[in-house]
C-alpha cells in the first residue's frame, strides 16, 4: 500500500518551512502539525485551542451570586446542569409582619414598614364620607345617645341637665370666714400652720433635717460644743475655748487653756501613797477583820507581840527567854525548870 509522506523535522526546522497549499508538515519533537493555505502556513493543533466538540470543560468553574440576593457557589464543568438557589437579603430593622404603610426604594424593594398614624391620614371632606350626617339632621333629640342641641339663647334645656343637688357647695359657703364668691387665698394663720418666714429664724420655730433632727446651726452653742477623738494625740494642734475634747481611748475630758490641753477632772489613781486612793477591796477586807470578836483574824504570831509560844514550858532550861520574862543577870532557870531570882534592885533572895 502506498504511503503518504509529509514533510517532517524538528520544531525549529518546521517553523521555517514554506508549505504549498494543502501540503502538511509535522514537528517530530513537539507534535505540532502545520498545513499550507492561501494565507500561508497554519498551525492546526495548537495547545489550548477550541475543540469542535467536548463532553466537559477541562477546568471546572464556580458560579455564585451576591448583592440583594445571595446563593452558595456551585461548581460547573459542562457535564451536567446546575441549579443555584437564591436567598433574598434581609431588610435592616424590618421584621416580618403586616404593615399598612411601607417605603420602597428605586428598584421597588420594600425597605421599611410601619403602622398608620393620625398624621398619615389626609384631611377628607365630609362629602367624601357617607353616613356622617350633621348635628342638625343626625341623631338630634332628647332620646338616649342623641346629640344635645343648643337653644336660641345659647343654653341647653334645663330638662336635659343632670340633677346636681347635693353635689356642689352653695355659693354662700365660707371658709375661715371668706365667702366662695371669688378666689380664696388661705394664709398659714387661716389653717393654724407655721408661716414659712418663721421657720429656722430667731423667734420662730426650729426645722428638721432629712434625718428628722434639728440642725446644729439652730442649737445653743453648749449643745454641740463637745468633740470626740480616738486619742489625745489626735486633738487639733491648737484647740478652741469653750470646747470639750474627749479622748475615746481613755474617756478623759480636756479643755484648751490657750497653750495646752488640760484635763478637766483628773482621774482618780489607786495606791497606798498620800496622792492616791486606797483600793476599795483591800479596805473592805481590813474592815471585815476588824469586826471579828474571836479567833485570830489578823494571824499575828507570839513572837510578833513578845509572847511565849503556846507550847512553851518552864522545862526548857536551855532557853534564853521564858514567856515574856527576859533571862539575864540575876535570873536563871534551874535544872528542874524553876525560875531562880538572885537579886532585885540590889537585894537578894
């Protein structure tokens, strides 16, 4: 079988060929195919060129929508149909519901909604409203729910007025001697009240603060001339005359002498010196002992009063004292425990 031969070679050589009409050439290293035409050499299989037919796109593409409506992105490669579901954007500050009054934008979209107000209703002539009638022709009379008409004298029939007896004060009534024929101005004196001008002033009455107490500015000076401090060291460096200062840690009171703080009533000190008071508990004990008539309440020993001990006898010959008689020159105790007196005032026995 005969073979059709076409020109061939490397891409660099094929690119330089001049082809006759209908003559083919192929670049063996790239696979590019060329054909000669009346317009010159044409590359008939370029990369990325348009195909005559295709089942799908070589690179899928995504479709999405934004703005007044949104839709999630959908991938499309041409192999099948796709569907995009739109979602309308919400209107700011407009909830779902029924509105009698709405506002739309230039595209006809509702942007706001509200209920009707009196100001939204234009003036409508009565001629445009059916069933109104007038006071002269509609529901005028003396029956229930009728409109009352004014007589020629400008007054309503007395028979149409309610009975007001017992519900008003006669004109002749007086309040504190003032008739009700005109406006009445009652003074504090009329109602036994304290005049405002007499409150908190000299010769008037004292007023109370928000706690229900008389303010210090309305009290005599001696009432609040007492100042308390945690201790004496917290007193002002220079005091004021007429002020009593109290140290809360000792409860002692002081006055300002002009140069120093002086204790008003010095505290009573307890002790056993000439400048102190004797403790009351010790004084009571001494008094209770003084009232005893038996026993030895003070527990005084024989030696303290120069007496012989209760167990002392004359048989103690070696002792230097017997009872309250002092042994010495002229006095001695014999071996049998008897007292021997040698001489008294120069005499002998």
